[in-house]
C-alpha cells in the first residue's frame, strides 16, 4: 500500500506532571546531570532545525527527487521539499494560463505563445527553464461530433534547466509539464475507466501490467492529420530521450541530471505513464549509460493502473510524489470503492484487478464551501503548500463536498437494488462528469 503523510497544523499541548508525595526527591547529582543533558541537547535540536532551514536544493536534490521515498521529509514538510513541490506546481499551472480556450480563435486549444516567451507570458519568467518542445494529445473516442473530431490539443511542454538554474538545483533538470482535462474529448476519454494491458514494453514481457484505458488512449493515440507529429507518447519519448542523450554528451559530460514529470489531474496520469514508459524502455540512461532518476510530481492525480503497474514502477525505480487534497474526489478515482484498500468483506469478493495508487502521498486538507470545485484547483493546491496552513482551512471539517454527495448517490442506488459493480461505476461516472478530471 502506498505510504501517506499528512501536513498537519502545528500545535502545542500542555503536559501536567504531578509529583507523588511518596516519591523520593531526586538527588542534586541527578538533577545536575539532567540539566546538563538538556542544555547539551538544546543546541543539537536547534542545529538540526537550522540545518533544515538553510539546506539548499543542490545539497539534497536526490532526496527531493525521492531517492529515499521522501522518508523524514514530509512530516513535518521540509522547507526545501515544500518550495520545490510548489515550484513544480507553478510550472504546471503555466499550461493553463497560456492555453487558448477561445472556440472562435484560429489557435483554439493551442498555446498562445512561442516557446521562447511562453514561461514569461505565463508569469514564471524567472523559472530558470528553456522550453524545447510543445506536446499535443489526441483522444480517440467515439461520441457526439463535438467530441470526436480527432483534433490534437496542446497539453504541455518539455523544458530543460538553464545553466544558472542547473547550478542552483545541483543537476541538469529535464522537465515535462502537463495540464489536466479541458476538452470534451478528454473528458470522454477519462470516462473509459476499464483496465487494459499497457503493452508499452517492447518485448511484451509484462502482460499483467494494466492501466486505465482512457489515459492509455490519450497517451498513445494520434490524429489522422497530425503531419507526422505522432502520438503524445511518441512526442514525449523522442524529446526526453534526445535531451537526456545530448545533455550528457561532450558539452556536459559530468553534470548530474534528473527527469522531472509534473502534472495536474489528467496530466499527472500521463506523467505517471511516461515515467513508467521511459524506465521500462531504458530511455532514462545518459550517453555513458548511467541511469537518470525519473520523478513524478502529481497534483490532484487519479489512480492510473493496477497493482502490477504499481509494483513494476517500484521495480524500475520510478518515484512518484502524489500531492492530494483529502477532500478531492479525483484522487479517489478510478476505483473509488474497489482499490488498494479493499482487502476483506463484500468488496473483496469482487475479485480480479483493482486500481492501485503509485508512490508516496503528501496529503493536504483544504475546502471552500462557496466553491466546491476548489478542492481540485491547482492554484489552491500550490497556495496550500506554500502557506503551510493545510488542515487549518476554514470549514475544513464541514460536510457537503462532492465526494459526500457521490456517496449519497451510491447509497440510493443500493436501496434501488443496484449490484455493487454497477453502483461503483455510477459513482465514478457521477464525479467524473462534473468535469473535475
């Protein structure tokens, strides 16, 4: 089962220690030793706290990228990890800011700016990355004319850290940033929640590895008139492998390197598929054959595959940090009722494959009752991480969330003699059709 760490509000409690009248008073020697020990321990604790505050990304970048599965870094949240996770969230947020969503525009569902200026136009001019390629996806779905045009939509970009940012990070960073669901065709693909074999490994050696058919569709389908662009997968594999090879050649032979895949909602699912794909095909090796670490930062991401998929990602060393609002229903889908937590009872009798989360969870807790959609909003995710106030949000304990309503719906279907499987599918469909994923 994937591990979880929750950001909790800092609080202090008073402990009252009563001394029994029958208990002998401690001797002065023992008091002196205890006082000296406490005095000696205080600077050590202060030094450790200071070290956490002053540590640089360059000095601990491998830990930030999950080399030890973020052990000891999430609770409490290490300031360097906090800043880096928020930074990657902002780089994903740039995808939404520059997307042309105007249906009347000639560049509808494309990026409004060129690669040279896109990050500046998105408000992250000082991000320290140079965009090298734009990425497009083409869902192959059957549906009404508005969802079945097989038109490619811009979903994100590939970038590489500048020399200055590379020095700050302690390594050259190849970044893939992917947005969440926007178009009706993407929503339609997301509703294809059946598990199917991934078949991304060249030798077909892992037929038990299964992923959601809709995400696989988005990842592997290409437009009929794509002009040789290829599928989202083809574009990503070509560009990431090109950068990993070229950046480790004669110009930068000794540079450490990382591959960071960041996405929100649907984009996090595509990022997870890409991480698995790169590692499975061995494309995360530089010109000298060294393995380049692959890390996924998932914001509000759904489950992607079954337990075999999760196990294979672990075997390949793909690190995934799932930043998840505990009130965000998207993070509980697919498999809201049948998942890695289903072990016993009636649901266990279901049998077969069950969806399983990959990686380590960093749990947030925020909710605005006047805006229930904020539970899945990327900006709210980033703000909560930056502020460090997760768990303190007003009305955080109030009912009325989307998930609660979905659960009420399922209960109603049970009362109407729906079978468990149909009820589960209805629940997933209800939440997904709200456009949150």
